[in-house]
C-alpha cells in the first residue's frame, strides 16, 4: 500500500489493489463521505475511492454488486477503434481537431516545418535522412503549438463563466488521463492528444479541470456544477470516449 499526503487537509491518501471476480481494482482511501466506483477508458481500468474507515469486505461486496456493469463498460472500451502505428510517410492519415488529414512529406534541406495545406493536407518538410522517431517528435511539437494557440481564449472564456482563476496551465503527453488539476497550486494540465480530438472534447476537459477548483471530488456537487456550466458535457465526454485512440498504450 502506498500513501500520499494532501497538503490542504494534512490527510494521507492510501492506495492499494485488490482482485474481485478476476478484475484488478485500484482502491483509494481518502477523506471523503461516500464510495465512488468508476471504469475508465480506454482499457476499462477499475478504480474505487472510499472513505478511510471502509473495510475491504464492504469494498469487495460493492464491486461484486456492480460486476456485470463493470464488464459491460470494459467491453465497450475494448471495442473502441484504435489508430495503427504512425510511420510518418506520404498518404498517411493524421487527425487535427477531429478531422482527418493526409500527410504530405517533402524531403529537402533547410529548416524542418509542418503546415496545413488546403482543407485536407498536412505538409511535413524534413531532411531526407530524418528518422520516423524525429518526424513523430516534430508532429507532437506542432500539435503542442496548435493547442497553445487556442487554449488561452477558451481559458479566458470559461474562467469568467465559472468564476475561478488558474495560476498556470500547460500541455504535455499524458498516459494516465486527459487532463489534471493541481488544486493547491491552481494549475491545470491538458493532454497533448486533445489536439487530435474534436474541439468540443478539448473544451469539455478544460471545463472539467476548472470545475475541480470549485469541487475536488467527482461527487454530486461536481456533477451539478458541470450541468450548470456545460449542460451538454455528457455528449462531449461520450464523443471523446468514442474517438479513435492512439496506437500507443494509453490508460485513464
């Protein structure tokens, strides 16, 4: 069992694992009032957050009660389509804010660059001996730049609407979630892959993380805030969860 201290409440969050009905479950004990069970995309990882005093037996029974629902959710996530490994060659498809573009590779000397050409093409200009790994790195940096062009406007809009203010934000490749919020530091992070998803998905994750500045936990109060500020958030979440996943191993 591992533990981490919450600086605001001076409480220790305890994390452990258990297997119920052949399913691995992450158990998080922390200073909350109710048990919260979730199945998370894309692989259907099961996580349960419980009050500190709840026994393993009670957790086990709660999971058993939801086994059929858990397995149904996992099956749906596993059926989600995935993109094959990118080779960064001519004609390959790449997504940009939800739309598929064809890659055009131009090999020439000079500065490497990526640009949109017309309505359906991404042009990658590189030296002939540039490796696939380096081409992928260039593409990811381009995606990062594109997100940083649109996030400030969204952030200004939603901070005003929600009535919160961040101390900072960033974009990074994340293998565990679409976004995160450090509540004490008032800093949010957004997953680089959101540049590939429809704009509604980026907006939904941004709002989700900002609402955490009002409510730390995914409880009824959090849901009420989401309903108030973004009434169609569930549709955006569904759109994100059904979108084409990267070929890379990705966990929520």
